[in-house]
């Protein structure tokens, strides 16, 4: 049997023993129940990581949705520009035909 030198050392060793016994009890409870902790305070770090992953997943989903919306807008704009180009081309061809017809029907002097 060993002797403890001071009351402070004795109290310190008792606190270490109590803390160790508490950790052993918690680990035994985890093994018996299959749960990481009996309260939410015991899973705070894991919950934070889970929430972070969920937040990142939602951000990626929104990013994909925004890309789909922008792609649809680009397709609509492209179709509108193509339609305007076709209309201008048809107008130009009609104008050239009309100009040619007017010039060819003029009497030559």
C-alpha cells in the first residue's frame, strides 16, 4: 500500500478516478444500448457534421436546379434569336425581290 503525500494530491487522484469511472460507465451504456450517447449533448459533434453535410447537399441541389433553369433560359433565348434572324432574312429577301421587281418594271430611258 502506498501513501499519499498531501490532501490536494489525494483530492486530485480521487477526481481522476471519478472521471475515469464515469467514462467507463458511459462506454458500458453505449455498448449495452448501441447508442452513442444518452443525450443530444453527447452527439453534438456528429450532429454538426451531419447538418453540415445536409447543408452542402442542399446547396448542390440548388446549384443543379439553378443550372437547369439557366439552361432553359439560354435555350429560349437562342430560339428567339434564331427566330429574329430568320424573320430578318425573310424580310431582306422579300425586300430584294420587291426592289428587283420595281427596278425591272421601270421604263428604261
